[in-house]
C-alpha cells in the first residue's frame, strides 16, 4: 500500500478515518499477519500438532473423533532452534561502531550500549519470526533518545516506493485493558503517524473516534523550554525503524512450517502405533461377548476372552516398516535445516573434529542467511543514525551528519582451535605479532602487554633482590 493511495482516497468521498479503517480490516485478514502470528506461535512451541484429534469414519460416513486411541502430540521445536541459532550467531556479540571522530564515537558508543544490543537481538528474533521487526523512536522522561520495540502484527506500514525502503506513514493498532467501574474491558486503539502529524483514535463498534485520553498535540514529540512552555515538534521522517529478515519480508516459518508439521505428525503417529498396536492382530471366531469394545476390555483387563464351542482366537503378525519411517524422518530433518538455512548440530560430521574448512562448509547456509540479515540491518541502522544526528543538532550539540560511520557485526563463529593455533605459529615472522595475537583463539585483548611483561621477568629473575654496598670489591 502506497501513501499516494491514501492521499487520493482522502481527496475522494472517503475520509482519512474511513481509509484507515479499511486498511485495518484488510490487514486483519491478510496472509502477512497470519504468518507473523504463526511464526511467534511456533517459536513458543505451540505448533499445529497440539490441535490434532484422532478421527475415524463413523456410521454415517463422516469423520468423528475417537477418544479411546492414543493421541500423542510430540512437538519438535526446530523453529526456535533455527531462530536462536541465527540471532546467536549474528547478534550475540557487541556491535562495533567505527568513526574517525573520537567525540562522535563516544556519543555513539553510549547509545549503542548493552541495552541496545539486547534490543537489537530481540528485534532480530522478531524479524526472523515475522519477516519484519519494528522499533519506535521516542524521548523518555529524562529527554533521552530511545528505541521501543513494538509487535510487528500491530504495525501497518504505508510505503512510498515498491521496494519498501521509504516509509511515509504508519498505522498502529494495539489493545489496552481498562476498567469501567468494576468491569474489565479491552479497548482497541489506533494511531496514524506520518511526517507531519500523529492522529490517535479509539475503535468503537467499527468506527474511529478521537481518543480523549491521548495528548492533545499532534506532534511526534514535545519539549519544555526554560520558561516552562511546552512545544510540539515533528521529525521530517516517520519515527519508526524497520528491521527486515530479507528483502521480501518473508518469515522463516513460511519455509519450514510444512516440514516441521510433517516431522511432528510422523513422530506422533509412530508413537501412537507403538502404544496402540500390538505385535499382532486378533481374528475372532464365535466370540461369546456383545461387541468388540467388550472384547478389547477383556483382553486389556484379564488377558483372556470367552468363546463358544466352535470359536477361537487367532493372531496375525503386524509389522511396521521401520526402515521406511526412519528414512523419511531423517530426510525431513535434513530438509528442515536445508531450507531453514541452519546447522544441524546432531550431524555425524560434528563428531569427527572437523577442520576449519569443513566447519565453514557446515556453516555455509547459516552464514549466507546472516549475510542477508546483516545487509538489511545495516540499512536500518543507517536510518536510525539519521535520528541520532538530528537529536544532537536539536539539543545544541555538534553536527556530525557529514561524518562516516561503519557498523561491524561481530559473529560468534565456531572454529577449529588446533588449526587456528597452528596457523598462528606458522605466521610468526611473516605478519606482525599484534595480528597473530588478535587471531589466536586463547589470546586476551592485552595479550601483547602480558607477553612483554613476561619477557622482562624472564630476563631479570631476581628484580627485587637487595645488593649490599661494595659487593665484589676488595678492600
């Protein structure tokens, strides 16, 4: 949805509120929102297998639930492992911010602190689960510029371009719990943000009315001067930052849901078979009972059954194709990691202490996916940097808009320590000691200083030994 359509609609017979309401209605029934909800649901372990019922064809030919059969619901949370694997690999280590201006670097390091790293890790999780994550720029009570993480399903973006890189407006829908007397009530609130204003509504019976509890001003933020006068201001951009999983804004669940469901279903079915089916089935002749239910009860409780004179009970073996099941379940697991672009840590290749090259091959898909995430996040951080620069200008600080800034994502890469140490030893005399120390898996940040101190102590084994005057001189 482009902002031009909103403008054209506003100039037609429809009001802005009616257009917003139509967008909300369309959003609630969209596949994009449903995928977001599915992604979060599967991440929390609430997969579709938990809803399954055992059914059979009834007397009328329709399916009906069978409650006396095993109905195991085995959840294998591949989605959570894949998501945590990507966020841990790319976003677990602190972000490095590089700029030549030392004062600017101090300001940016203070903003991109540990709290920000926790925020961006959670935004990364949201982006993978939902295709796109959102954070809102705001000022806290101390007048500090901050980011607030918002649920992606609450945000309806209105893009200016087809590439979804320029944001012109945002509709946010969220619910709050209020009390009317002694009754608790859920109220749906709606906000419309563009580059010039903020409009706040309450959705009552399908109609948007002005939110009387919201601030009266329509600015993005307000500030109080030395005389106590409150003034409203707006950014020249919409104060929402998007973080995409990929350019198409498609979540991970879209690519692995059917595979994860198949894995859960087949593992659960196999568990049901082991519980329900005996090693053989019974062939009954002249059973002295009323129905098969009574027969099963007698076999279960008494391990015996009554028959008439010419009756009998024979058994026929029931074999489960174990190899076919095993082959299918193993291939499904491989497919989940293949199309989820992750690393299966239960792979046999990890048990042989793989070399550095083998590890790079095993991590190739994960690395490729994280390259895409990093590209998207770099653009988002650049957009965020614009607000930081404007904040510094607005608060009377230095204008750093012409300074170059580079964001470096430090990945938590698995390495073969033996290979790395051997490579460091082979590089002595070829490259600097500083470079070797920085690439050694055991080296600390101040490793060169420690080495220098150790050499000094080795050259002077008795540094504090007191020497008497005249030692070695003959009288």
